[in-house]
C-alpha cells in the first residue's frame, strides 16, 4: 500500500494508506452505518460525488461479484475504512474490492480512525474534502479544495442516468438458487432514471410491473402521450445523487406529469423532486441519513419499520398542506413518506428495496401497483 493524504474543509489534515485507484479526488464526505453490503453501497449511483466513510471496521472480507452490482459502474469519489481486508473469503467472490475500485478509478483509504471521522461529521456536519496519493502538501490540497465546486453545484444526474431506454428483465433475487427471478407483469411503467438502483427495478417487476428505464433527458411530452394512449400506466421517479434544488429540468418535467394526472411513485431523490415540483423546497440535513438501521413509523399501522437510508436532503414539514405524512423517521422526526392529496402520487425517503438493509418496507412497491 502507498500513502494517501486527506484535507477537510474544517482544516484537518491526515495521512493514511491507500488501495484502489491512484490520483486526486474532491468530494463530500458522509458516513454509512450499514454492517454489510459495501459493494452495493459503492455501486449505488446516489453516492456520486461523495466519499463514504464506513463505520463497520472490516471491509473487503467477502470480495465482490457481478450479481451484487447496483448499477453498471461505481460513481463515488472514494471510500474510507478502518481496516481493508486484501484477501476475500466468500464462495460468491469473483474479485477483490481493490480490483473493483481500480476498474472505476475510485480511491480507497484505510488504516485511519473512522470513529474520529464519524464523530467529526456528527458534530460539524457533512463537508467537502480532498484526498490524493500524489500530493502531500497541506497548503496545495487546501488550495485545490477551495477552488473546486461544491457537490450542491454539480449535476451528477447527467453522468449516472442511462443514455438509451431499456427494458429491465430481472426480478427479486432467489437466495436458494443464487440467481434473479424472471418477472411476471400485468402493468407497465416508465422509470425516469436519475441514478436508479438495480434492486429498485427488481422490486418493481416483482410487484407486477413491466419496467422500461428511460434517460432523464426524455421529452416529457412523449411520456404524457404514452400515458394518454394507455401504453403505460404510470411513472417511477428514481433515487439519485446531489442537491435536488439544482435539477430545474427534472422539476419542470415532474410538474407537467403532475398536471397530466400521471400516477407516480418516487424514492429518495424522486421523493424530494416531487416535493419541489409541488412548490415545497427541500433543505439539507446536518450529516444526512446513511445506513441500514433507521427506525421509521408507519402512520397507518403504528408499526415501526427498520429501513435503509441514503440521503442528505429532506422535504419540509409544511408539505402537510398538500400531502398526508405516511412515514416518520424516529431518529429525528423528519418526514419519510407521503401520499399526495387528490393525486395518484406516493413517495418515500428511505430505500424500501434495501440492498443492503432490511426489507420491512418492501410492501410500498405493491402499494404503487394497486394505485395503477
């Protein structure tokens, strides 16, 4: 392993060891509390532009494999771990985490106090940072970071969205046969791809919906025409990276879909964009929600669901003027789910598909199927 140097916008300068790619990267640092699923996290497009600090100390021990990819690539800036295990030990492993990171030019940072970094983010909030295997000067790293755009100024959707439409042909993973099932569908939806995860698509097809994934650049008139002609039954708005407030084109498309009374379901970024399109701007949380252990209360049943989360932004409490709150985060009482009044639209902030994480909220996919 070679040395790597880290500089944070709060002035802290650290040295660690590196694996994965070489080079210099700038991004926002967050922490994730999931105990498993590091490959799914690394390949989740929602982490584009971010360094992910894992609170789980041992990372790399089960290697990586093609079945656990959440997208066709990996888009985070880097990962930060306490202890990287070079030699994977799992019968499904096809390659090491180091090999995967090198293929997608992602920095790996290890032999560092991740507990200190987590406490720093908890106290000071998410912040920008720079890491480099080439530059060891604190002043030089500080200058590069100060002259780099912040994550809320960058539109990563153009990078992570599909370039061509495609039909998703897999369904939920069968853990007995170690393969994905084939979907059985009766309704058809379009998925507006802002960085969609593979297992969201699997859950949609498992619930009985044929899924056509389309680029974020699609002409909204085409969607509305297909809905009016009954070629499609609804639209899913996917997860994705970055600040939703800068996505003006996407907001405009969703406004037109709302006016056309198209049934919609949004997860994470899709949930946030629905709020903005209705006139209720999102705000940034101090350090966000990233992990697989967040308790969420279901308002209808009173039950508590343990959920997977990955977001830095949230919808405002004032949205109760136009929507019913269906789910609430019990860590901080922020809104986790909405059912819009007088509209066939639902959304959730957490990730009911999990991957990694619990599956207690997966029923929401069937609820959307019922709305269709």
